[in-house]
C-alpha cells in the first residue's frame, strides 16, 4: 500500500498512466498529496489521502504549485542566506548559485557550508547538522537568524484543510515532530479544536520510537486517524520504514480508515488509472 504525496503537486498520477504499473508494483496505490500551509509565520505540511484528483487539480494551490520554485525566486532567497552567513561569519563558496528551479536555496546553501571545516563549531552551536534541521529549526523558525519569511502568497491551514475535504479526502498533519515546535501539544489541540484534521502521520522516517508512541496515544485520546510514511526523498530512505529506517510500518496502522478509500490502482483493478500495458 502506498501513496505518492508530492508537494503541492499531483502530476505523478498522470505519469502513472504512461507506465506499466502492473509490471512494476504489486500492491495498492491511493491518491494523495502534501499541501503546504502557514500558521504564525511558520510553514507546515498537510497530507491529503483519498482525494478526487479531478477536483483537486482545479484548486488554486495545485495550479500555483510551489511558490518561489523558479531560478530567480530561489536566487533571491540564496542571496539573502549568503548575507546572513556573512553576519554570522559562516564561510560559503562565493560562486554558489541556483542551477535549476528545483534547487531549493536552503538546501544549496546548507550542502555548501557543511563542506568547510571552519564552519563546524558555529554550525554545532546552532544545531545545524543536515537539511532537515536547517530547514525546520532555522529557515522556517521565526526565532532563528536564518529565518526567511516564506509565508507570503501561501495558503493558510483553513484553506488547505477545506481543499482536501472538498476533494473527498482525509486530512493528516504530516510529521508533527519535524517542525520542532516549542509546544507541539498546544498546536495539535488548536487543530483538533478547529476541526482541521482527520488524523496525524504518526510513523515517519525522522520520528523516534518515543515520539511515535506519544503521537499514537494522542490520536487515540482525541479520536484521530493514524498514518505512516517513509517520506522517501532519496534512495537512502527505505520505502515503508519509520524511525530512522529501523522500523517497518505495519499496515494495521491504517486499518480503521483505509477501506473507505477507493484506490487509483490495485493489482485486481489495473484499469483504475488506465495504466499502460504491453
């Protein structure tokens, strides 16, 4: 069982129609996406499962795609980050630049500054170790010197939740511990009180065993659905595993809601997405 949840994007499901999926995958695929939303100057992600792709593709958030995902947009952000590095005394390559629209400035800068040994002490002080810590604890964190307000022109949580529900889907807050919030429970309570989520992504590649246990108990206490995903971005991320690739995600996690979802593909119904055949 899997779902392809690209950021503000559902193009993968059109791509599937061009592939011999029945030869490549033995399982079930449900429609999904990961929509970015803002709250209090921070960026978050909402997973939508079981969505009607035809309805969703006509929404503003999907038409707009990822804001700033252009070479010019990312170059402006990279230049801002370079100025911050100058103030902090962090070395970077002066020919550093954005080569293509899918090069995110925060990733480009981080990969570069990690190369220089003279940055080690400062980066350790700031708690910057990898792309995730830099993005979530600094780039998206209003109290960090690396914070850049990326919320302008983006959609709030009320809009994103409504878009998913209007498309017949279920809304799950993605990877709650990744955001490094000062008070996660308070944020979750606010989402629940405002009836904005159906569930929470409990198991995730970056969640520890203790965090997974806590969020599952929170879901049980508040009658929320549970989901899990590896959030696979590279070949190093094991498909279907959480907890730093150490724990396989059991399908029983989603047993109480998955049967309500009409798959876009299954072994028994390859015509669901009109997949290519030889």
